[in-house]
C-alpha cells in the first residue's frame, strides 16, 4: 500500500489564482480529512468526508472547496488564492469500523501565495 | 468551542533523560487521545493513543497517562535518543464524531 499520497509537494501561487491539491488513499478508508498547518498553530481542520458523496466543513473552510466522488480521492480546491492561505496542507484518512481511530497522514503540500 | 492546550512549545533534553509533554482538553465528551510525531518535511504519524477507560498505556520507551477528572493527558518518553527529536502533537476526539482537535505541538530536541 502507498498509503496517503498528495500532489504536488510544493507550489507557489499568485494572489487570485486557483489550484487543486490532490489526495489519494489506497487503504479503502471511509473517512478523509484536509488540514492546514501554520507555524506554531497545530493542525486546523478545513473539510472532512465520511464517505463518497458526503463532505462537511471543519474549523476553517472559508476559501476552500472539496468533493468526494470516489472512496480513494479527496481533492481540495482553492479559489482566488490569498496570502492567508500560505500554509502546509495535509490530507489524512481513517478507517470507520473496528474501533480503530488512527488517522493516516500524507506527506503534505507546502503552498505559498504571493 | 472545543480546545486542546499543549505545553511546553519547545523542550530540550539531554540524551538519556526523560521528556514529558502535557495536554489539557475542554470537551468532556472526548474519549480518545492520540499522540502524533512529526519529523521534518513529513506528515504526522501516530505513536501511541489512549482511550478514556484506561489510565495509562505503555509501548517500550513511550507512555501516555490520562486523568479524566482533570481533563489532562501526558506523553512520557524515557531514555531519549537523538532520533526522538521531532514535533509532537496531542489530540482529543469523541466517538460518534469524526473530528479530532489538535494541540499546537511541542518541538522536542534531544541533545547528544
């Protein structure tokens, strides 16, 4: 298993541009998450999904959109990028059943908006 | 809203000494408390977790303790080694919800 993969690893955007951060997991996990990590601020939940076709907002959803058309993929869309969206973005997934609550994280995407 | 406070933000210890990181949570419904280790340039990785029906859990040099009454939980690393140097995050979650609240992280440096 490759686990959780994210692309790209790094990206520089100009203010007002748009992009999609890709996330794929091959563990057949039901739950998927997008977090952003700012220096000294821990992980903040942007959006999450409990299964294909179902998404919901986290703590900091403004400026982002997601979709979950398949179990494997959970892309994060940034529209009209702003400097405040400069951050490291992590995708994570988790199995639903069996009392296993462990989240598996991808390697992250470092985004700079200038 | 729910909150998890984590202290200290940085911690330096000599190799072989112990390190303790503490977290406090606010949501009384929380019953799952994981600890993640994040190495430079990588995503967080689970190192140990504890459920609310247990007061302590050990895995080799790592242990976690939980005080539900005080809403505190702590990570203990004994006989620290240079490869323990990383950022450590605590989190709290409640069964029936899908979300965890993360602490702000502790940067641990183990000095050789």
